[in-house]
């Protein structure tokens, strides 16, 4: 009778409901024999890790998508080459001028570079940051001319400018060129006060740009986004300079901030920030007041004050006659056909001849 018993025993083992080799049986069996992880914990851990991996993949995918979009946007901005995102509006400007908290911008002392407007010219600054020779020749009568790019010599070499032509025509006179591109009469007034002690002029000639000086004097931002000081009248009638220290323009950030120096997307963000933080401000045109302030400064210091106008302007000329300020205008002087319509070398020759006659009224005359 032992055979049937043995057979029953074998049948029970063979008909086990789950094979011993089944993984689903193996893990709970380990837990049964002393593993610290229970069966329910073991079955819950796998889905948790799977969710973490899935979230990680989604995060990486989103980051990769954002990076790809930013790269494409950067490439598009570089390809479009928006003028507003360039280092400056003119090639070579950043090598010659720097931020100035009082004036907005000023020449870098002893800097030199090529500068491209309508044509490419060579520029060298002296120790005062002016595009001129060193102010030597103390003891000679000194004539200093202040103004903007027409005085500075936009689109002409230094030896083609009217100041250099005057220097040749008046060898007994010291001629100083104190022109700075983009300056308004307000900035010219402030710069004249700053460098007066280094020059001590006997005659100051304000070269007034009829085309844009009134606008320059009426705003805190000009020339494609460069901030500047401005003269405003208070409620009590007094005048004072505002906008100082001058805010950084976007161009200063492009040069001084590492991300903006290398990434055009950063430049676009900086441009938006600057416009929001420092919006454009317009004041009532203070041009006549500025000219009068400059006259007062010059005459108080014992010098003579003259004015040259790019072209005739009846309003300002009436003011000059009322104040007894000698002036001349340069209508008809040849100009380039674009990019500010600055004087050509031939135009500078016309300006030189008219300035010679104006200077004669102040006792400055050439050899017979």
C-alpha cells in the first residue's frame, strides 16, 4: 500500500499552484524569510522609480527644446543684424568714445581707430580725448571751436577739416578743435566748462547745427539710444541740468556686461530693460537759454564769443542780434548726400573762408 501514498505525495508537489522558478513567487519568498522589504513595498517601489525617470526625461526634453529655441533665436538675431543690437551705430565708435557720467559720452584720451560713416577715415585723439593735436603753443591767441560731428570732422580726414585749414591760414593763432559727434549745445556747454582751464581760450566759437541741435537740447536720449544730460526749467523759473549721473545706454551694457557682449539675445533683453527703466524725456526747447549761458561763461572769463550756424535759422539769428553776438552761416557748403549730410573737404574750405571773416570781427586776422 506504500505506492499509492508515494504517488499522492508526488502529485501534491507537482500540482503546486505557482512554479518555484516564477519571479513573482521569488521576491515574496525572500521577504518571508527575513528580507526587510515587504512584498507590498517591493511592488510599490518600481512604479515610483519609473515615475521619477519619466519626469526626468520630460524635464530634459523641455530644457533641450528651450535651448534649441534660444539657439535658433540667437542665430536669427545675428543674421538679421538689427542696428539697435550692434555695439554702436558707426564702426569704430566704441574704440574712440566711452561712457561719461556728466556728459553722456566723451572721447577716450590718446585713442586711435578707423571710423566709418559715409567713408572710412582715420581718427586719433589727444590727451584730452579730443580729435586734435596736443594743445601746445601757449602764449598765442587761442581760438577754440565747440560743436558736434561737423566740427569733429565726420567723413573727412583730420587735415581736411576747417580747423586744420584755419591752423595753416593763421599760423600765429592756436586753433583748438573741441567737437564731439552727437553733442547738443547742453553737452558742449558742460564740456567747455570742464576743459576751459586746459585751454584758456581768447575766443570761443559755438558751431551750431541747425539740422538737429534743437532736438538734441530737448531730449535726454539721442542718436539711437545714447543718454545725455539736459537743461530744464523748474517751477520757480530757475534753470538746472538734469539726468546726471547719465544712465547707461544699451551700448554701454553691450560693452561692459559679459553676457550682453557675447549674446544678442542678452542684448535684446538689455534693450527692453533700459527703455523701461529710463524712458525718453522731452523738455521745452532750451536752446536760446543755453547759448546765453555759454556767452555769459565765455565773457565772464574774459574771452569773446562767436557763433557759426550750419545753415541760416531766423529764430536763433534774431536772438543773436538782440544779444550782440557776431555770427555767420555756412549755407551752400558742399555736403555728402547721406549719413548726416556732413561737409565734404570742399565744404570745409567754404566754412574756413567764412570763419576767417567772422574771426576778424574778434581781432583774429591772418597775415596780409
